[in-house]
C-alpha cells in the first residue's frame, strides 16, 4: 500500500473522529437547550399566572372590604392593580417574542435526529471512502439547516463539559470549560427572581400594606 493511500486513511480517521465529536456536541447541546428553554417557559407562564392571581385578589379585597378601605387603601389597590396589569402585559409580550415553544420543539426534534446520526457513526469503523464521510456530513448539515443552530453558546459549552471525558478519548482539544456547568445552571434560572420572586413580593407586600395600613379598624 502506497504512502499516499496510508495518508488518506489516516486523514479520514482524523476527520471521522472530528465528525463524531461534532455530532456528540450537537446532540448533547441541543438536548441541554431543550431542557433550559422548558424551564424558562415554565417560569414565564408562572409569572403571568401570579400577576393575574394578584389582580384577582386585589379585586376581591376591594369588594369584600369596600366599607373599610381608606382613601389611601383604594389608591394603593388601584395603583397596584394597574402596575400588575402593565407588568403582566410586558412579560407576556416579551416571552411571546422569544418563542419558547417553537425553540423547544426545534431543539427537541433536532437533538433526536442528531442522536440517531451519532449512534450510527458511533457503531461503525472509520469510513473506507470519502463518499461515506460526505454523506454523514451532509445529513448533519441538513439537520442544522432545517432546525437551526444550538440555541446558545452556553448550551454548547455545557455539552462539552458534560462529555469532556469522551472528547478527551477522541483526542479532541477543547477550551477551558470548568465553569460551564455553573453558567448553564445560572442561565436556566436567570429569570427566576424577576418572574417569580418579584410577583410574590408584590403580592405579599401589597396585602400586608392594605391589611395593616389601608383598612380602618372599627
């Protein structure tokens, strides 16, 4: 076998290893993106439901304690209701513009497709010819073209961190991703305070003010 032939085989094995690593990251990154987006979608829905609940409660208070509310209490309830309504509208519009459901669907479907392709390549020897290698590359590119790129660089870095031992086994160099797990967790809960804690504080604080300061004690 000639030296050129041996070089071709060696190059093909390197390309095969690189492709396997790419498919591994694509699969794991899209799965991570799917999970992260589901969490964000859940929080956004909870935020909207909490503000809606707050508006209902303030309306009930205004009816039940109508004869005991001071002018200050009526003003506070009215302002709090208006503020909560505006807040709910802003959150609703912002979250709808992010298309969480569509993104989650695309990441889930593309992750499943990438997983099938990765399982296929993971159980085969290095391709004997370039056409087999090109077929796999074309299928991968087709999935990316159909469903788009991984939603966030955070998802890709987390996928590298999650599969760092497999990447090392494939001799694939990767950047420092020691904090990728922490960044991924933070990205999942980035809206936690604004979308959950803030509405709860608003709800409790307003009730406390009304009960203690706005209602006449007779």
